[in-house]
C-alpha cells in the first residue's frame, strides 16, 4: 500500500528530515517530490518555507527469500578470483527485510533454541556454506551501532560475493532472518568476504562526491544506476552534509535508484 504526507521546512532538506522524523523512516525508505522550493524574503519578510511530498510504502506481506545465486563473474570496483560453481541455497521462510530490521545489543542465550548469538550465527553459516560447497573461515566480531560483523575468509570466495555483491547480500539476508527468528531483540548482522564491502564502499563514496560536484556545478539533478539498500545508504550518508545537495531514493526493487538533487541554500547540520 502506497501512502504519502506533506512536510515543510526552512530548506528542501529540512522539510524531508521533518517528514522522516514524523514517519520514523530513513531517507532510503521513501520517495521525495519537491512541491515548493524555499524562498528567502527581504530582511526576513516575505519568505516562504520549502514544501515536499514524501511517499512511502506500507508492506502487506513479505515474499519468501530467493535462493542466492552463485556468481563467478568479476565484481565491479572490488575484483575477486573466480570460484567453481556451487550448489544453490535452499530458500528459508519469508525474511524480515534488512532495511526494516531493528538493531539491539546482542543478548546471548535469549533465543528459543538456547544458543548464544555467536553460536547461532556460526551454526547457520556453516550449514549454508557446506550446502554451497564453499570452505571459508567464519570470524565474528562486534560492529558499531550494536551490530555484528561476520567476515568470511578463505581462498577463491568469488562465488560467495557474486556480481556487485548480489550473492553476499542474499546470504546476509538469509542469515539475518534465520538468526533473528524467535528472538525478542533483533540484531543487524553484516557479512563480508575478501573485504568486498570496504572496497565497494570507498568506490561508492568517490562516485557520490563526483556526482554531487556535477550537480552543484550544473544545478541539475542526477539519477544513479539501480543499487541495493546497502549501496544507496552509503550514497545518502556520504552526501548528507554536502552543501546544496539533497539525496533521496525513487522506484521499486530491484530497480530502486538514488537521486542526487540540487537544493539551493542547503546547509550542513
């Protein structure tokens, strides 16, 4: 179901932030249409605020997760060695979407099976990797914002990454669903292999700043290619304080895109 609200603010970006605060959503979860740009008055008289329309989707029911494909194609911006094809992963039950997961401090021993969080992660991933026919060491460590970072290390892990990280994203989604199922407090689990995430993140940051410079120079909006939720988040976060630039997402998965838009008078905050 599609819903929308209107919001105002001293600038376009402030109006969007006001809407997001009211909805309790992040910027990547909505589409934004600028209805009225902010206008400055003379000596503070005669100005008018910016007005935006923020559209968001209220999901009815989550679909069952697709089995992550095993890719051997080279990954853009983060080349890895190819690996032999592995067996497909059997889909689990309907997942909780990563963008909507709550984050909370890990609470060992609080799940229904009596396992602590690390053991549950390791048990699920070990079975998943064995099913795929891939050998990798599973390294688990805390991550900022009460998350968990799982690093997979081993030779020829290209099959676990896939084209632009699609297979890695699917493994991460399945792991989050399986590990958090039955838990009172959910925790966000991040999975990386061969340092792919860090390499891709640096590439996206360079792209974001390059595009933002063009947007400000030519004063026109630029829509980026389709990206997954993680990649769109990197773009939003990189440009959140960039002067005269606002970012928002548009479209539906898997073709959801980030728009880098010119917003005159935006200030960092």
